[in-house]
C-alpha cells in the first residue's frame, strides 16, 4: 500500500493542477480525495476547496498560490504562539521552583542541568554570561 502524500507534496500537486488549463475534472477529483489534508493546511472547508474548480483557469493558479502562502503564514504564526506559550509555561514552572537566598535565586540543579547530571563523562559545565543583555 502506498504512503499518503505529505503536505508539501499535496500543495505542489494542487498548485500544478490549479495552473493547468485542462479539464478541471482531475483537479476536482484531487480536491475530493485530499480534502481533509488540504482543508487543514489551507484552512478552507470542503465546499470552499471544491469552489476552486469553478474559478477561471487563468486566475485559479494565482489564487491557489495565494491560499498556500496564507496557509503557511497562519501555520508559522501558530507555531510562534505555541512556542511563546511553552516558554511562558516553562518560566512559570521555574519561577515556582526558585528559592530566593539573599540577593540570588537558587534552582534545583536537576532542573537547570537536566540530563547533563546523568552523563558521567561530563566533568564540568560552563555558563557564559558575557553575552547576556546583548541583542
């Protein structure tokens, strides 16, 4: 059994079919078969995907390229927001585990060093703070 096409493969094939000025039946069949994957990437419903078949062939290729760019931008923004949320959650967790001692903060070394503590070949860890505060 053949593996399903990856998202980049789906998008390349969609772009090629959308540019084609041949009979749109192949594009329509492709959209029906791959509507679930394409809907997720392009953020369109199945009906909106099928409506691409009715667009003038001369403009359809440009329209699909625009949808692909917008889908990539939305996915990239989603990843940025996810990473921001993960960083905030990690910082919140660390702040809850930190202990103030006079003018410094102490963290459990298992949290700061993680798997380095398990690696018996590491004899020392160096923290380079010279670049802190520089953009």
